[in-house]
C-alpha cells in the first residue's frame, strides 16, 4: 500500500462523507460501508477505506450516467 494509514474518528468520517452516525452504522450493518476498527475504547475508520468507498460511489454514478446518455 502506497498511502500511509490514517485513522479517522467517527466525527471526521461524518464530516468527510456528509452523513450522520445512524446512516453510517446502518450501512456498516448492511455491509455497504467500511467497518470500523477498535483502538482501545475508541472506534476508528481507515481513511483509505473511506476514500475507496467514495471512489466506488463516484464510479457507480458515472457508469449510470453513461447508460442514460
């Protein structure tokens, strides 16, 4: 992996994706969003996994726009 690992706290993830806690945990339970990791008592997400999730969303959007054109 070429990117350094960076852990994001829940509030940082919310700010990055523009969604709230309930939305995040519902998608985690559905297997549609990266699972968090435990760091002692804290819960963190790896930034590269959030970035990959956002890249997949953008790719799906672009693919669906290509089909509509």
